[in-house]
C-alpha cells in the first residue's frame, strides 16, 4: 500500500486532494500545518509527501528543508502544491529540496500523473540498490559581463585541470546558451545539447535522459554543450535546468560552469549553486567597469565576499591597467593573473585541443594547473593521491622547487 502525506492548512484542498487520489487506492493521510506534517512524516514514513507553501506556523519550503536534512527522508518524493505560481516560487521549491511544483487550482489527473512519476523514480532508485558514495561536489562558475576576456578558455582549461589532477568525475557545462564555445574548444561534433531537455518538465527528468546529453573528452573530462542555434536556448525551462543541476551534483565530484555574459535566470541559478565564482576581467577600462557592475550585482545577490575570486587575464601584450589599480578600483584582490599568450590560446581553440591538455609543459599551462589545484577541495589538496597523476606530480614538483 502506498502512503501519501498531504500537508495543507485549508480543509477544502485536503478534501480535494484526497478525492483526486481516490482512484489510485493509495492511503492518504492529512496534516493541517507544517509542524503537524513533520511529526506525522516521522511517524508514518510515507512514500510520497504533498505540501502547501503558505501555512500559519511554517512554510512548505521550511517543511521540505527540514525533511531533506533528515537522512530518513533524503530521497522521499516531495511535491509542492501551492497557489504561488511565479518562476521564483518554483525555483524556491526546488532549492528547498522538493522534487516537483504544481500550481493551484490543479487538475486531478495532472496531480495523479505527477505523483505517479515521482513514485516510479523513487521505486527505481530503491530497486537499483544502494547508490555509490559520491564525494560532495565542488562547483566553480566562470563569469564575465564582457565578452573577449577569455572566460571560456579559462573554464575549459580549469575543468581539464581538475580531471587531470584528481582523475575523478569532472563535468564542464556550457551555459552560454546563445553562443557557447565549449564544444568547439574540445573539437566535438554534437548530436545532443541542453536543448534536448527543452521538452521536459522538472518532474520528468531521469538520470538516463541527462546522461544522454553528456559527452566524454579524451582527457577524462565530461561535458554538456550549449545549443547549436540561439533559438533553441529560448525553449529551455529554468525549472528544468535547476533540477538537472541538482541531479548532476550527485554524479560528479567537480563541476565547472561556463556562464553567459549576463544575469539571466539560468546564469543566476548557476551562480547561486556555485561554491566559487571566478569573475574574469582583462586589464582595460571597459572590462574593469563591467567587472565592477558584476561585483555590485553579486553583492545584491548576497554572495559572501569569499565566494568571489577575481582572475585577471592579459588579453593584449602591453599598455594595460596595472594589477594594483584594478584591485584598488574593484576593492578585491586578484587571485590569479594569466599572462598574455595569444598564439598559444588561439592555436588551442582552432585545433580544439585545450592548452593544459595538449601542451602541459608550457609555463601558462603550469599556471592553470596550479590554479586548478588551488581551487580544488581542501580534502583533495591535503592528501597525496594513492596513484598520483602526471598533472599532480607536476604541481607538486613546482611547489617543492619554489620552497627550496
């Protein structure tokens, strides 16, 4: 017998939901507020949970968060059913840990269909046995409000760096949906991209579907490419992307996101999810002004200062603003300065072979490897790998040489 817990302070909706689920022959249990719902969940251990958002004592978002913090309910399907219908409301549902979001008033058949899909996913996960233990994902977002700063080249090389250093599951996602360059830089011909998720709602995503748009590079890096045509990008629902990002976080140890030069809904979702944001600037006044605008927006998004790292990329040989002037203008220390190496980077792009992978002995490749190491998880940096990679060995040798 399938047990469904419904949490809602409106008796009318409790009855409507129970009536909608009557044909399924599931056992429906009801709670009239968030606290009561949490207590019943811990007693009943339901197979599915449906919760309203606006309740007198505790919001449905808080209910979802509290349930997700409890390992016993880490994978219990949760559907938020609410009159709140804006995009931000839907995103809040997913950020709180819900699996799906349905707006009131609802069609009984749609409610049953959504819950059936959630139940099927949960049953499939249980039948697959215990999930492999995955380390906590580290997500790096590479961002710039101005094109031409080399942010895509930085994202690609850093991602290859993580994969090469730790020989672990590393994913590069191209979120520059209008003019993404990741596939070009990895010399990949595409059959599937983010656009192939466009026709699916957040509750319809399955691991196999997401796996179908992931490509593998010879360096060991996995990646998801941006749509081939800008028109395809407009069809991707940000709610679907939010769920895809959550699912990918369970599969990979490192994720690098190459973002578009804006603050679109998908860009902000990736920025929110990131552990670190690399804000890329070149040493010219136009780029610094764009960087200042980005920094101001990060502040308004309430990102802590230590989440933002400024990377200075010398995209021209001479007459640029000094690092000291840029740091003073942005009130932020430069984490890394990438020297001018136009011929090397252009050749790498034209051949579709990332510099850090094709020419690891170049000094700029060494700098990028060191930066990838510096941005890695603390646990990885503090212990020597059982079978050190060539990339790790190079970083270690440079480090020991500097100490002498």
